[in-house]
C-alpha cells in the first residue's frame, strides 16, 4: 500500500531515507511560500495534522518556524540568523542577561536582529505576572517606527528618513533610544545596540511595556539598566 503522506513529502524534497528530516524540510518549504495555518500546512504537505503539529512545534523550538499574531506558522529567525554571520553565541549569551533585565525593570525584554526590510524578534523574555507587552519570537516589525528602529537608523543600517537627524545623533551618542505610543497605541519602549568584537551593531536589545508605566520617558525609567545589560551582552560577544 502506498503511503500517501510520504508521497506528498517527496513532492517537496528528495528522499533522504530519513523520514522525519524529509517531513521537516517539506514543512519548511511549504511555510516559505507563505504563512500557513495548521490545517493548510497539513493539506499542503499531505501530512497528518498531528504529525504536522508535532514537527512544526519542534521547528519552532529551534526558531526555524515561528507563529504570527494570528497563530499561523511563518519562517522563524534562525535561518536568517544562520546566514547573517551574527555571532552564534548571541542568543545563548542573551538569555540570562535578558532574564535579569526583566527582574530589574519588571517589563518585557526583546532582542531584535535586522532582517531585510524588517526587524525580527530573535529572543524574548516576559515577567511572570502583571500587564505586559508580548512580542513572539519570529515576529517581523517595522523599521519606520519604534525605539529599536531608531537604533538601527542611528548606526546607518537602514534608511533613517522617518527620524530626525538630531534625534539619531543623540541615539548614537548615548546608545539609547525611546518611543511612546508610536508603533502601537499604549506601547512604550527603550532600546540599546549590541556590538560584536569588531564594533558592528549585530542586534538591538529592547525593554517594552505599557506607556502608562514607562511614559513619558522610557529612557529615564529603564535606560540605565538597559544600557548596562546591552554593554554586558556586547562584552560577551567580544
């Protein structure tokens, strides 16, 4: 009897003889053509829903896949991360530093990497309780608004036209940017650059939360702790 699911997988990849690998590649290739719900991903690959969910969830753990705000599967930051030349120690080193920053500030903490015309969340830590702002790992956000976008702009990594030159000069000088209710109503954030051993900005560390707590100046509220954490992470990459 022909295994229809294996036949479907072989439509997307060569048969390596390792079933789980072939299925994983089929799922990644399917999602690469466009975000997929579980149902559409299962239908596109010909794999059972339970199998699709199990493999996709495992790929999410390794940041190969991620979830959109609507819950659909999308390509995660790991593939771009592997190809970008970013130091492989970045996410590993960031974990404990980000968790400590959450404890210090009581707010959500994210790590962003530049990915084409967006910034992608490659790591995220949340407080255990309270009103927070969650950015799922793999989320692709605008470069035209927000404190993290200002940092990328200040170091000439993106077109900085949405931001005032004098503001970006201060961001570069103090290694600290802030925004309030800019990208999203009720959201405020502060961001600081992460440098590699060659002095290049490889990521941006951000603290975000409700504007009612962080406003009117997130930099004044969390800037000292944030820049100290960013310096510690940069030192870990040196």
